C-alpha cells in the first residue's frame, strides 16, 4: 500500500471517529425519549433533525464516504478493510477523551491486537 492511500484511510478514520463521537453526543440528548406510540417516532425524528450536532455528524459521514471511494479506487479491498479497523483504536481513545468513557485492560489489550493486525496487513 502506498503512503497516499494509507493517509487517505487515516483521514477516513478521523472523519468516521469524529462522526461517531458526534452521533453519540447527539444521541445522549434523547436518552429519555420513549416510543409509546407510532407518532412518537416522528416526533423523535423531528427533534433529531433539528439538532446541529447530528447534522455535522451527517456531513462527516458524507465526507468519509467520499474519501472511502477514493481509497477503494486506489487499493485492494482486502487491504483497505483491515486497515479500516484503525477506527476501533481511534474510537477507544476518542470515547475516553471526549465522552469520559472508561478504558479497562481488556479493551486496551483487544485494541492492541487489532492494531497489530492492521500493521501486519499494511506491511503486506
């Protein structure tokens, strides 16, 4: 894999990670929402679509997809997807920093194994 493709995958991972963090922050605003009736879904959707953080996450989703199409045009899928697993590492770190989620040794060790696998595939 060449450096340009690897950097594009990293950019894709940053966009995807930011998108997930924003979706989670936005979803936290709806924890108390109950779906007792079918119309509750539409009220939820209306409220969701009025939330700026959700729209920013959607924009990042679109950017991430565009970058991913460029990546797929430039490398094998069997290489791109394993390297795409870097998102697991980035999510672990970002959720700890930005969401205050806990990080225990099992999550860290599992994430290290993912990172080692990514490195092996990237070197192939």
